[in-house]
């Protein structure tokens, strides 16, 4: 049988990748939770609200400086409806 180079579920390289991904995901969740608490305590903002304000603050009067609602929603991973609900 010819080796196609495909990884299988028991492949050590795939297992290492999966373990690395799980560790990264766990670390990201912990960091985001810490930032979320700090933003809520200090500024009554969520991470998503802060991200939205950050994107909006980067707009400018030059070419391409103003974003459409869909672009803003995509930039901060919000639905269009969620974007409309965030107080600015």
C-alpha cells in the first residue's frame, strides 16, 4: 500500500497538534476571562465592546477610513444586530 502522507487519528504528529491546540485554546480562554473581568470592573465594558470601540477609534477621514457596519461586525466577530446594540 502506498503512503499518501495523510495523518491518521493515531498519528503522533496529529496528537501533538491536537494537544497544542487544546493548550492554546485553554490559555486564550484564561487570558480573555482575566481581561473581561478587568474591563468589567474598571470600565463596565465587555471584551467585545472594547474591541468594537477599538475598531471604531481607528477610522479616519482618508480613503478606506470609514467602515460599513458589516465590516465592523466582521472585525470584532459580532452579528449585525449585536453591532447595533453596542452603546457608542
